[in-house]
């Protein structure tokens, strides 16, 4: 079943929505509209995905504000840490996804003894 990532509801900042997926899949949406792309970092560390976003103090409509957050997600069993990808939408939604570990091709049978 395919789900359009932009129609999934999420919570107000620092909103997060872990999207239900098939076993071996991982998908998270984060509302990061208050951060520029260069202020956001997504890394895979061991079996976790770590997200860090930070911006220095700057003026807003109420005065000044500085923001920072860290999130760490445990990758479920069967997910390939090397297959984690992230994308930032023009609306400021960070999508992080990973696919299952590729099944290995079966080994050829050993040569028959003569």
C-alpha cells in the first residue's frame, strides 16, 4: 500500500509522525519549517537515525527566538541502515525513510563428490 507523504497529518512543531509501514520498513515525517536546510542534520549512527536541527537567535513577530532539537529513532529489525534516505519538502516537512535489508541470493550448492 502506497501512502502520499504530504497527506499524513502531523503534530505542531516539533511535530513528528512515525508512519505505520510494512515490517522491515521505516518512515518518519518531521515538521522542520522553522529551520533552513543547512541547519538540519540527519545521520545514521549504529542502529539509530539521529536528527539534529538548530538555529541561532533571530527576530520573529514576538521578539527573538532560538530553536534546537534532537531526535533519535531506533531502526526496526530488518531495515538496512545503509538504505536510510531523507528529503525536505518545500513546505518544511522532513521525510526519513528506509527499506528492508536486501535478501541475499542463495549460495550455489557445493560440487558433487565423485
